[in-house]
C-alpha cells in the first residue's frame, strides 16, 4: 500500500458548512442544507436527463430511417435491437455501473489517482466480455430460424447485429469514460459528446442507408461509427481538460491486479440491471403468443416506449443521487449521504405525481402519436391508467436503485430484482394475461406488481441502513482497495 492510501479522509466538496454556525450564531437549519442539496442534485440530474434524451433521439431517428425501407427491414432491426440489448448492451452497462460505487467513493475520499486505476480495470473487463458477446451476435441469423423466425427477417436482423459489432468495443470504453466523468460531477462533456454524436449520426445514417444503399446495415454501421466518435470526444476531454488534471493517470500493471475484486462488485451490478431489463423483453416475447399477437405486441411496444421516455426523469435524479451518495460516503460523511437520499426521494415524489397526472390527462393522445389504427389507439388509451401507476413505481425505483449503486448494494439489488420480477412480476403477469384473459393489460399489471415489490424491498433496505457503517465500508473499499460484498 502506497503512502497516499494512508492519507486521512477529507470532507467532500459542498459539505464544508455542515454544522457550521450561521450568521446568527446557531447551526445551519436543515431546510437550508436540504435546499442546497436540491440544487446540487438538480445541477447533476438535468444534464444527465439531456444526455439520455439525446441518446434516445438517436435510436428513434435510426428506427424512422429504417422504417422507410419496409416492414421486413424494420422488423429485422427491431429484433436485432432487442437481442443485442439483452445479450450485450445491458450486460456492459451493468458491469460499468460498478464504477458509480468505487469511483464515486474514491473521489469523495480525495483519492483521485484511484479513479483512473478503477476506470482502466473496468475498460479491460468490458473489452474482454465484449469478445464472446460479439461471437454470439455473429450467429444471430442462424439461431433465429430455429426459434420460428422467418428467414428473411432473420437475415435482416443478422446483418444489423453484425454491423453493430465494431461499435460494441467503443460502447464498452464510452461507458467507462462516462462513469469516470460522472463520478466527478463532470456532466458537460457527456452532453457535448452526445450532441456531437447526434449531429454526426443524422447525415451519416441517411447517407449509408439511402445513398450507399446499405439498408438497415447502414443504420447499424452509423451507430458503430458514432460510438467511436463518442469515445474520441470523451477521451480528448479527459486527456486535455484541466478538470481531469487530478484524476487522470497513465495505465500501469496495477490496473490488471485488482480485476477479481472489481468483478465481485461488477457482476452483481450487471445482474441488478439485466434482471429488470430482461423481464420487459420477456414480456414482449410472450405477447407474441396471445390472441391477435400483432395488436398485443404493437400496444406493448408503444407502452414500453412511453415508459422508457418518461423514465429519463427519475433516471437522471437517481444517477445524481448515486454520485452524491457515493461522494459523501467516500468523504466519511454519513449524515450527508442520508440527506441526499431524503432530498432525492422528495424530488422524485413531486415529479412522479406531476408526470403521472399529465400522462393520464393525455391518455387519448398517446396512441395517436404512435399509430393511425383505431384499434391500437383505443387499446393504448385503456392502458394509460395502468401506465400512470407504473410511472410512479418506476420513479421510486430509479432513485432507490441509484442510492444502491452509490452505497455498493448491488448484490442486494440483484436479489431484490430476481425476487420482484421473476417470483412476483412475471407469474402475476402470466396469471392475469392468460388465466384471467386480460392479455396485455394483465401483463402490465404483473410488471406493476413486480415494480411495487422491488420498490418496497429497496425502501426497507434504505430505511434500515446504518449510514455510519456504510461510510466505514466506503473507507475500506477506497483505502484498502477491497470491494466487500457485505
């Protein structure tokens, strides 16, 4: 252990005044500290929401361009997106989320050199994991016909997935760079890279799809190229920006030594993300065996698209909470972490009520935005009240999951998601969908039951947390370079 690892914990930025007398000679009132924390969370959450929306917009534009090629090309791209998300992108995102814990806590403890060390380890792990994922994607056109997919759609899906492979490795690096910056509250370069990437993507996708004649493969290649553009922009910022002067460091052999300890947190982190993600994908697959599968699949896809769009708000708040909680725990300030949780939950309560009420008020217009068919529009209108409940559970889940990442509870989160969605959510969905013949409505009721169970369990864990103990665990992680699971 080097001498720098023995340095005392120092207070985190923004907390120097906690408990300090104000002008009247007394301690600062709680509401003032809460207001200041609200400002810090908003300053982090707003640009994170912008980043998520820009990335979602790129996905939407890609779908629109491919959609003009015909039903087969669109179906192939949709299936390929679903399969690559399940088998690849969700896994990589989950693994990278371990950096939210260890980099955030290291930054709070002012062990700046360790942020680069942890980030290098994460990049190494994600690049290694990307190799078998790429191999799986190569065989997608051979596998799909075996499970009943039409050969022409399987071929289109295979082409799309194949051209996503060059960007898979860039995606891995970009995820790690983003977490490295995020844990330092450096969100502007992420917004900048997303804007530049979108500006490059739109003309490039149009050129490759229509002018070069690559079809949906051109859309996939555009995504891959833009993933590398994002890596270059973020990499240049990290390399040359004065903001990263304290935290950037050259790659050394030390990065390879702690891969096992990193995996002890990264694997449960990936499971936590994937178990929830996969449950929604399973829902869409099951809709294909309902009566009138075309209608059910279309409606469920619209519902999921709507929920994903609205989830960006609690996602941003949850990510901000993850950064702030990890920073406070790393700085040895358990009361600061407790305050972050209370403020973040208060914010998300207000936003959830507002968004849910607005969605309910616009229930007659949601379906029209996605379809011209009266049957689909009417079905979506009937589904919106259920979606408005789902928005509330998703909002709490977004913040509580962010808190769990900030604390390093990913192993508990994985157990929670396994129980909530696979022991409660999916069985309830099957019961109401098939036995009670509520079809898609029944499926969504099941997912609400799973989400409510998830929120309840995470709330209990959060409410019973001993924050002093969490701060001690953060110190153990940062200063002893171990990643305890308990």
